[in-house]
C-alpha cells in the first residue's frame, strides 16, 4: 500500500480530520483535568498534594493536568466551585464531574472515583 492510498476509515476525510482521528484512536487513555483545593500548607493539605502527585505519576502517567488552588490565596475560585471543605479534589474531565474530600490517602478509592479504567492500573 502506498503512502497516497487511503484506508477505508479515512475515505472522504480532510487531512486535518484524518490527523485528528489518528490522534484520538492512538491515545490509550483520557486526559484527566484535576483541581485540588487546599487550605494553605497545613499538614493535611501537604499530605493530599503528595498523595495525589504520587497517584498521578504512578497511574495516570502523562494523561493528566493538575492545578493546585490555595483557597486562602484565591477564595473566589473556591466559592465559584462551591468548595465547602479542604482538601477537595475535583475531576472536571472526562465527565462525569467527581469530587473527593480528604487527604487522598486511599489510592484504590481515588482511582475508582476518578473512573480510571482497570487496564490502566497494570501499567504502573
């Protein structure tokens, strides 16, 4: 098959649509968008940050974006997100939206709440 021959799944698609289709089908996992709301650098907040960073590095690899928000420094963001306790982890993508309150010390529970597919758990 030459480089100019189209596969049956790409007939009628523009060049950018083909590239998008290959990128989507070639990506093994969803990109997780995570926000961790903490209250200063208390021991509980520090523990939540450490636990979440370890979990992401071990199980999500490069498939995540993590934003850490200190509710003391940015109270408007906490109010807008309706955060009532800290630390709180919010998964905004992929849907559905999920929230976890606490220091995130139970990785199995956190991965379940995040909806991490079991196939990804063996890749760590």
